[in-house]
C-alpha cells in the first residue's frame, strides 16, 4: 500500500466520512450555551472549581459556543437569568450534600426557556466532582445527538518520573484534575489497562535483574508476575476481549513483537527481524501494526500474525514511531526537525489505510504516545513543551486540541 503525502490547503469535494480530512466548524455556527449555578451549602472556592470544570468539559465537547460568565440563580426559577435570555441553551445545576456526606448534583437544560433535559448525579464525596462534571457533559452531548464521548468518563493511567530511576503510576481523569497514585517508589513504567472495565492494568517493572511484566488488580491490590525477559519487556496493546496481549521482548538481544495468550499463559513470536521491531498494535484480529528500523530508520509496518510478509504503512517522514490504531486509521509520531544543538519537534500525523491522505494533528513541541479512544472520536497524547508535561486531547471531527498540564514531574507513558 502506498501512501502519498498531500497537504490539504483547499478542497473542492467534501469527504465527510474521512477523518484524515480537516473538519472545521466555524465558531459562529455553533449554538450558544450559558451555565447557571444554583448550588447550596458549598463554599465559593469549591463552587468556582466545579463551575470551571464543567465549562471546560462543555468546551471540550466542541459543539457549543460556551459563555464563561458565572451567574447564580434559584434552581426552581421558571426562567433563565435575564443575561442569558438570548442564549440558545442554558445549563442550570445545583450541588448539594446528601445523606452521609454524599455529593449530589441536579441538572436542567433549558432551550427557549423550556426544560428539555433533567438528570441527577451522586458520588460518595465531593473529591470526585470532576467525574460528575464529565458525566454531565456526556449526557448533554447525548441529548444533542452528537457522536458518543464515552471516553470522557474513562480513567487515564500514566507513569511519571519523580527522581532518577523512580516513578509513580497514577490513575486520573482525562483533565488530570483527579489523581490517585496506585504505585509509588521503584521503577515502574508503561502501564496498560488490562480490560475495558479498567479494573486491572499491566506494567513493566525494572526493579529486578530482568524487565518484568506484572499485572495489578485495582480492587484487591494484588500484583502478579506474568513473565520477564532480558533487554525489554513491554505490553503495548490488549485485544478487545482482553485475552491477548502484544508484547515487545528481547530474549536474544534483538526486540521483536510477541503475542501472549492470557488464558494459556503462552507467548508466540510474530515478527522475526535482526534489527528492532517494537510497539505492536492490533489492526484487526489477525493483523498487527508495529514500529521497525528495517529501512534504516524507524517506520510503521503491518504483518499478519501467522505470516512473515511485512507491509510498509507510512511513506512520509524519516523517523516515525509510537503509533496507535483504530479501525482503518493510524496515528503516529514523526520527527519534523533535526537539530543537534536544540530541541526537535515531533508531531502527530493521521493516515487512513483506505486513502492516500495524511493529516498533521499537532504543531509544536514533542508530541508522543498517541492513544485512540475506543470509539475513535478522540486521541489522547503526551505533549512536552517549554519544560511542561501535559496530557492533550485531539477532537478529530472538530479540528480542536486541548491541553491539561501536569503540575509536577514528567509523564513517561500513559494509557486510556
């Protein structure tokens, strides 16, 4: 398959179904939305925390022009506040404390001064307010009939460097507002969710003589060892049914991609090359995409699991790595500059296996570790720029990027 590099400065034909084509929605064509706070009990600082989180979530939806003006109102008022009378939509919410200190939120969505949506939410305590906010934005998106943003409610897991050869593995929401350290101390990297329910994850431990792949059950806190290997041991992808892993190992000194069966506890070698094959991703049940230096530089290839035939996937760039796959689409990291005396730029690009188009998704800094949401609606990635490490979100069908900085440390790797 040959991919031709094309910059799409102008289009005379609309390719609405192809995510490699920029889909640009002008701001003035989006419906307007205002937010009204009717909360009781909580102090002003927490009220503003929640309000800002909700406005951020609504902006990330990319389907509204969101008014950032904070306004109070009585929850049972029949009309919106006068300042919002010309808004096409108004979201009103009330936070209140329930039994045993539970955190409760009620939502009303107004359209033309009529209520078109009501919802109620509850969490054990207000420390989890960000997940309530994400759920509210999700429900508003569903009401609007937009493609699902289920990924908003998913947890992110990442490893961050704290001191030399010391890391922490942290579970967070996609904005990094909530953070809970699962593993502290030691040298543990490359966490990968083990299932769709996000109740367990794999990670590589470098505290032993050999890199070791381990699995931690979040509910029980129990950790078990799967296998170890000289040189390298990384789980790069998990099948949709959670029964197969793609693992990079180097038992003989050269890294290759292996298939590991979680039921039989056995592994089989997929790639067989004297150089470097790493980072396998499932393209489908029988095909993997991986990064190899078999051209003399890193590039992306595919191979059938039971075949030795290898196909080049990317024909643009001379240092292409860190790919992620969703259906027909591949997002990958490419080096855009080569400067021995200053930092280089690494951008993310999107290709389709069915067309010849390439779409650049980022512009500055070091952008890496892209991860598709399960529905392919968004891409999560790590951005390092100006000594700041951030989680980025790319809304593919809205041509918008959002960044959420990490307050301390540097993100080593992550999964969604």
